[in-house]
C-alpha cells in the first residue's frame, strides 16, 4: 500500500495494526483503514505471511 507521507508522518487515513499469531509465533504490522473488514484483514495477513 502506498502511503501519503507529509513531514515524515503517514497522512492517508491508515494506521498500523500489529498482529501476533500465537500458534505460529509470528508478529506482523499491517497498514489498515476503516474500510477493511475482518475477512479482508485475514486475507492480507495470509498474503503477508506467505
């Protein structure tokens, strides 16, 4: 996801969400917006883990 950065601060309405998958001991930080539903978040997480 491309971010609009202004003065070193992300300014595109997104925020970072830290997710810990305890069974796999994997932590990822994903950038999300209010438009993303939980199913979309899960798909994004699976893509990120590979």
